[in-house]
C-alpha cells in the first residue's frame, strides 16, 4: 500500500525538480489543480490514472520510485545495459545423397 505522506514528498520533489508550480504541473499532466493540492496535503491518495499521467509526461520519473521510494530520481534510461542480440543461426537440413541410391 502506498504511504500518502511519502508519496506526497516524492511528488513534491518531482514538481521542484522541474521548477513547476502545482498549477503548471497540474496543467501539464491534465488534472485539476485541486487534485495536486489534495495529494500533497495527504487528503487524497493518488489514483492509478494520476500516476500514469505523471509517468507519461515525465519519463525521468520511475514508477517504482514514485510509488515506493525505491530506485532513483531522476531515472536515467541510458544507464540500462542493452540486451545483446542473438545471432540467428541458419537452420540447415541434412543433405540426401541421391547418387548411390539403388532401385
């Protein structure tokens, strides 16, 4: 379960990081200003829709960090190691020797 007070602190950190006011932040993610105020005050818990809007507009915010405080903020996607590509081996069928075939 999400701790509302801790979530509010992390949300405030996101707002501060981007030098936004609560009004401009709410405008960017498409929620009412009162929603931000109620979450920051601890009155309301964030909805899934709210969390998804934050994540979609601010890619440096990582879901697990926002919800649980574990991980990093800002998240640096370039720190992820690329998955090596598998080389496709060509499948070869066994050759049939038709020259020495007896009838």
